[in-house]
């Protein structure tokens, strides 16, 4: 079993839709949860970062962490064609040395 | 400020050939990383470095070697390329974590696409 599971999609939605992207994980030591966005033929870039459980909002993006269920989500409101990209979840914990584990990424297409 | 740059952008190798991928960063980051990205597998850490002159193995180090002779450069070498090493390779860099704090944000380069025939 992979430490981080993420549905690769693709996920196709119309412009303006609410998008929900999710990851599950198995390692309870993870404390820091991140979402990276990767445009085609580019490197990933950090989009959102949360610590422990709870929600964090940044503009149209909301990151949600439920440590009891080992489940994290990224919500995109009023999705735009420019949001079309691959979204990778990532997580890490202070377990005697750093170790960031990335999900496989979900490809998102927002149709105009 | 170029951030993280990688050369070459694309390369085709024959099985058994060798090559070196170069990563350079101008953000004065202590930590540097090499990842490979394959469909359905996500980013997997090959090797990393926490400072000039130091390197360590990641999740998938076999078949690769690295060197960090200068703080701003991190080289990834393939001594004898195999078709299984066909992938997109990403370099990243970051500051070290503050004591007791989380890992710092990693900044990625644009990637090198490698095809081994």
C-alpha cells in the first residue's frame, strides 16, 4: 500500500464549478500537508500549506485536513480554465529527518 | 533571479550510455533534491543534499549518483542508462527547516525529459 493515495483522474469540469481534490494517507506521523500545482511541462509549485487538522483558505482555494480519517482535500471555487493543471498532494512529518511524500497527482481540466 | 534551472531540457540516450544532469539554484538554499516523476507514481526522491559536499540516498537511488561540489549546483549522474530510467527528472531546493519546525517549501526546476532507448 502506498503511503499517499491520490486519484489520477483526469477530472473535467465546466468553468465556474466547485472542484474537490482528495488524498488519503496511511502514516499517522504526517503533520504537514501541502498542495502543489503543476502546469503541463513545468515543475510543481506550492499552492497551499496546512499544519495538523483544520481548514485554510486562500482566495478561491481551501485546503482541509482530517487527521482522524487520514484524509485531505483541496477545494477550488469558481474554477477557471487557468486552473487546468495537475494537483499533487504532499505531506511530511518530523520523524527523525525530513521525508516529504508526494501523491501521484490529479489532472484537472476546466472547460470554458 | 532565475530560481532553479536544469540542463538539458530533453535528452535521448541509448541503453548503456552515461550522462549528467545539471541543476543550479540562485536562492542560496542549503538543501537540494533530485526527483523522478513517472505516470501514476508521483514524485519519488532519488538523492538529496543538505549542504555543500554532502549527499544522501532517497527512495529510489539505484542506478544514480550525485555530487554537490558547490552550494548552488547539484549534479545527477547516470553511469549506464537503462530503459527503466526513462522519466522526467526534477531538481528542487529549499532552506533547511527551523529547529522543531516543518520542512521548508521546495522550489522546483522545469524538469529534464529523458528517454532511454
